[in-house]
């Protein structure tokens, strides 16, 4: 008898599903989703070393990679705010307003491609884009290299991170170092991950109903996998296009990348990890309330008119996708000197 009670206690502590309903729900969920791993994932053609991570962290926070020397990667992908800037669209060089909502950098390493239209195949390619974009950091590879080469401490760190290279301070290596750091920005151990790992008590009854609806209503058609999205491209408005405010007519999505008619208003499915932290929503950033975002997606993508209870349940489930936020110590950056290029603080007139 004592052995039986001990075994039952161990099973309960392990969080294994106790009811048939929970077991079925867990089985279905595991067929669509995977937990975020606790280890830093490997990235293609770029060994993630401690030296690259340290250098990449410094570069991620260094505003001198921008022409104005005011804007860093962290400006639009703020690690204290869910990995984005919580604005409709980002504010860049000279107070210029960008065209799209900034996606979170958290767990971006798991996405099929980067940016809403998938124009960057990986994080190192993505890192180069904002640095050169006129409405973002408004810099050039040449000036970025000159800036870093003017600072002896940076030169030393590039030599350590990229050994045996004749000239390690290059724009390509800037991108590789930033990619290595961003690969560490993962958020494991969300309550949903704990549920996937077998802890039936990680979600409450409302959240489990939300998960069941998320699967049965068809949300998983676009939002599945380890990042609960970010794995493929879909038209925004499969059943019914949302209004022009949410889906601006001038932004034709992936069409600008492929130039094919079937890519018009097609976007990469947004990853939903930490979605409760990253309002406003969609590429236009026009929806600030998560419940409203759920309603819009149900109508536009699935042709479903959800009631308030169902919307509340799905929203409750989405809150369980918030994982442990990365603990990042802000780096102390090396000081500029008389050889460092001067900032461009020109105000852009809209």
C-alpha cells in the first residue's frame, strides 16, 4: 500500500496527465507544437562561441552602428519590452517612421526566415538590413567598419571572436556576431512548455479550453511548431480581408520579394511566443488589444465568428506562451576617439 501511495505521489509531482481529457489534449498539442529547448540552438554556417556572443551583445547595444549614433538594435528590439519596441511602427533615423511593426527578436532564431515578408533567410542577413535602411539606422557597411576599426578594444574583440582572419573587422562579421548573440535570446519554460513536457497542472481549465479551441478552430494551420508560427507564409485575409487600417493597401507583403501575383498581401505567420508582451499586433501594428487580434484573425483567416467566451479562452491560452525572459547584462561599451566617424544628427522632414 505504501509503495502504491508513493508511486501515485511521484506521478502527481511529475505533473503527468491524470485525466483522459488531459491526456488527449496533451497528445493533440504534441502533434502540433514543440517546447522551446533550454540550450542555445546551433545556427547555419556560424559557430556560436562565447567570444562571438560577447561581441554580438556589445554590437546589439551599440548605437554607433547607426549613422546618428543614437539607434541600436535594442532600440527597436528592446530586450526589456518583449524584444520589440511596442510601437505601431518603429521610429528610425531623423525621427522617420518605418513601414512595418518591429517583430520580436526573442526566439527569432527558430523562424523559417526573418522580417514579415521573409526577405532575410537568417539572422545574420537580417542584421545587415536595419543598419543600412535609411528609415532605420541609416548607415553604410563602410562607415560601420571604420567606426569599429577606430576603437582598439573592438579590434581586439573581433580578433578573438574571428581568429586567423587577415581582417576580422568586417560588416559580415558584425552580422555573424549579432546573430550569435541573438541565438541566445530564447524564452524556454513557459507554462505551455511545461504542459507539453507533461505537467497537467501548468494550465488551468480556461487555458486548456483555449488550447483546445486554438487547435480545433484551425489556428494551428498557420501557428504551430516550436515558435507557434513563423514557419511559413499565408495571405492576410484568406476568408475576409480586414479593413485598410489593419491591412494597408500599399503594403503588398511578400509580393515585394517574389514579384509574383500569388504573393500579394502574403506575410510570414507571426510567431506567437511571448505574444502578450508584444502589442501592438500585425505587420501594421494597428491592433493594440490581444482579444481584438484573436477576433480579427478568426474572422479573416478562418471565417469563424467567435463569441466572447471563446475569444477569452484563446487569449488566456496565448498568455501561457510567455516564457522565461533572457537575463542580459547591459555591456559597458568601449569609448570612441578622435578617429571615430562623427554622428549624423540631421532631422528628416516627413
